[in-house]
C-alpha cells in the first residue's frame, strides 16, 4: 500500500492518482472468490469491483493512519 501511495505522488505525470490505482489494483488485492465461483458478469461483477475499488482507495488515502 505504501508503494501504491508513493506511485500516486507521480499522478501529475502519470494520471494514476489514488482512485485510478484503486480501480486497477482492487480486483487483485481484494480478489472475490464469489465472482470467480459463480461467474458473475455484467452488473453484479461491476458492483463487486466498484466496492473493492472504493475500499482500496480508502486504504490508500489513509495509509499513514492504518499502517
């Protein structure tokens, strides 16, 4: 998480701020066995990934307090 936060400091050059990093990394960091097992697709999968990205973004914006 600290590494991703460090990467976010370069967002002016990369456009990878905390939200974009969360969108990209959330499915790997918070892998959902429910999506994999049931083969969610469409809206259900989108909602699950959205929740994951919100959680990862929260963690990234509060790294110092959490870790």
